[in-house]
C-alpha cells in the first residue's frame, strides 16, 4: 500500500485530501502543527513515504529549501498547493521543487468558496459591507482542489503539470451573499462601501497594509474584468466542479452559529463628557433566566448623547465605565439556567443595556423574536423608536379613525414609526420634516408633509405629537394647535410628557406587522460600531436624520 504524507492535514484543503486518500484505500500520514514543525524538516515522518502533499503556510520562502531537500531525499513525488496569484514566496517554493529532482505537480487554485466564511457574522446580521460587490471570480470548492490533488498524488501523467483550479463559473461578491441568504434562510444583502472605508476596517482588524492594498487592487480588477473559469477540475477528476451553492449548502451550519470568544469589543464611556472608547472586555456569561446574544447591531438614539454628557445621570444611574447601546438585534448564543422558550441560533431583538458590544446578556423575557422578512441588523432600529411611537399613538393620544394628527419631527427614528402607526388607525396625518427628510416621511404614509422652515403649522388638530426638541416659544405655539398634546422631548405646558417602557409583547406585534408588509423599517445610515463616536459628534451638530444602526460584525 502506498503511503502519502499530507501536510496541513487539519486545514481547509489538507483535511479533504486526507479523507479522499483514505477513501481511495491509501495509507495517509497526517502532519500538522500538532505533530511537528515544517520549519524543522527533521520532524517530518518521511520513512516509507512515496508522495507528499505540501502546504507551505508561511508568508516567505525562508526555510523552504531545507524542507524540499528533506522530501527529495526520501519521497518520489510532491504535489504543492500554490495559488493562482503565485506570490513571491510561492514562486520561490515552486522553483525549489522544480530543481529538486522530484516528480512534481503545482496546484494554483483561484479564490476559495470557503473565504465566504469571513462574512458569517455579517450574514447573521443581514448586512455584508464591502467594496467591489461586482468583483466576479470562479470560486472553487476545497473538495475539488483536494480531488485534483489526489489524482496527481496517485496517478501518472501529472509530472510537470501546473493545474489552475476554479469553480464552474464566475460569481460576484454580491451574488455570493445572495446565494448564502437564499440557502441559510437569513435575509442578507450586500452593502457597497467606498474602498477607503473597507481599508480602514481591515486595518483595524489587524490586516497588514500591504495585504489590504493587494486585496482591494485584485477586487477592483475583478470588478472590471471577471476571472475566467477553467476546465481543469473536470479534465482531471472526470467530474464537473461543484458550484458555490453546493458549497454553501454543505457549510450552512457555519453561518448560523459561532463559537463564543473570550473577549469582545465594546463601545464605552469611562467618564461623563468623555469620548467614546472602544475597549476589549470579557464576554459575559448569561445568568439565570438570561440569554447571551451575539449582537448583530445596535442603533443610535439621540438621548444617548445626553447620557454620555452626564445630563441624564439623575434619571439613568449607570456605573462607569458604561457600555452604550439600548437597542439590540442578534442571535442567541448561549442559554442561562431556566431558559426554555429560546434556543441557540434564535434571532431576537429588544431593549437592553450594553448593546454596543459584540455580545450582551439579557433577560429572555425581555426579548422578542426578530422579524423574518428584514435583515436582522435592521431590527435594531425598532425597540426604542417603535415602542415610543406605539405608546404615543395608542396609549397616550389614543388616536382613532378620522382624527387629524400633527406629528412634529416626523423625520427622526420615532417619526418613522409614529406616522405609520397613526395611519394604521385611519387618521389623517400632517407631518413636519426638513427638506432632506420629506421624501422619507411621505413614504411612511403622511397625508401632508410640511416644511417647518418655511410653512406655518396648521391648527385645528385633534392630536399633536411632538417628537423634536423645541424652543420655549415654539412649544407654546404647538400647545395651541390641538386638543391633545403628547411630547417625548421637552415638556409642553398642558401636554403629556412620557418615557416609553419596555414591552416585549408590543415588539412581537411589530415583528408581525413587518412580516405582513404593513410596517416598514427604513435605515438612513449604517456604520461599523467603531464609528459611533462620529455619529455622536454629528448628532451634537444637528447633522443626523432617520434611524442609524451600528454593526458589530
């Protein structure tokens, strides 16, 4: 029986090579970092080995000569996993092998389908942010790369061959996300962002600048000129290459859950009035009755500017340092003792504390199942704004069919829901909005949109809902426009001022309305969590509108 040494035997391709060799009746000698070190050729178990599947995992060719010499002294054949890019160190390893006297075959796969796993957390959130969504490449299944490797290791006729390996056809990054969404049943879409934003995000994750720039250049080239698929997999294995959809179906579970890390990012304030800091802190454990949520997104609420500034310290007594974020949407990652109505992988949303982080622990009873028809991250826009709007319309104003309702400040996050809830009652809705928000407010269903900067507000209203901070003289004017005045911002004399309460049953109702197509959730902006400080700064300058979500993935 032939014996094949498989290096990188626990890796994406090596694991497949070892499995397929065993299926072919070949003795496999697996080698990984748990067994030895490629940089120490003496640690390789080469006795009796006929062929070697070689993965060189280092970014330079330093030390490769000694390894190749060791293989050439004991084995007859080597199959080297290079890449279609043939980077400098890969070209040098190829040269050393060519000069070694070994029978050799080089595999040059294009981008692996498995690279899509880097999007797993974003897919769960429903929004995959990146540049060059139209970059198209014929991504290859690792099992096809392994199948070609096995034939080159076991069959004749491959000496001196350079096999360029691809999937069956090019597929854009945006279409990869679409296929993943369809198969794993999570609503997810590609969100195009400028290349300099992607570069900043990758650098923040620790990518070397040279690698980041190389990836972005390659993606720009592929957007302009898609890579061409090759027929090599079929020619060598006599079977057609697997599609990207096949790969996704086989790896669907990897997109549903993720192992919990020991630490997580968190946006925190350490002192009132201080800037927001992005710390790494221990990932919490859920207590009795709680669940641990892998956060997809939180949302920005203007009141958090007041919290950070210390203006709400008497109302909201928080301990410092304090993790920001009240709105959360995410995936249940772990259950605390006694939780029976949720399970890991469930998609939830709610009003909690400390949502501006990678994970947060929250009482299971305070959460609702997220809408199924919108991206999970978008559900983070609902809790504070939706609860405030619903309770304004139904519990305090008690709006009914045929009433005339003026909603002041309809262009904000609460306004998005308040206009829709008021319209669902059958009321006639007059809504104030700036010119930049007018189109959105009209989409929410307002019967008349009023530019408050140029047009007097109409009187004779049954209800006035004030959702905006107003000057004292403007508050007095609003009070005279309707019989019932409800305000969530500055108190208005003669009006009702309230702060919304958490109500998971109402959140469940909102999800049902959304999934029936009766309630829309529009996201004005989405940003990485690390840009929360910039959102706060713009809010202080009055330069935000609509609902803004912060993505943690």
